[in-house]
C-alpha cells in the first residue's frame, strides 16, 4: 500500500471543509426560506439568485402592505 503525500492530505482536507461549508449554507438558506412561511410569504428555490435578496424584497412588500392598510 502506497503512503499518500502531504499534498493529497491537504487536498482532501480542503474538499471536506468545502463540503461542510456548502452544507451549512444550504441548511441556512432553507431555514431562512422557511421562516417567512409563518407570515404567509412563500417563494421557491432560487437558482443563481440570492435567497437573502428575495427574503428582503418579499418581507418589505409584506410590511408596506400592512402599513398602508
């Protein structure tokens, strides 16, 4: 059995760290997308867009409707 090089260990660690960070981001986006459902604000999965931008726009529209009525 061949011993892996130091670079192989570094590459593996970087890939694992990236995988963990992407997973955290996805879970956070899903939670952020789910919270407004409590207030009746729903929007689908954003492809190539910003979840936070969509949440802000939906929330600001909801708040402005509430204030004007």
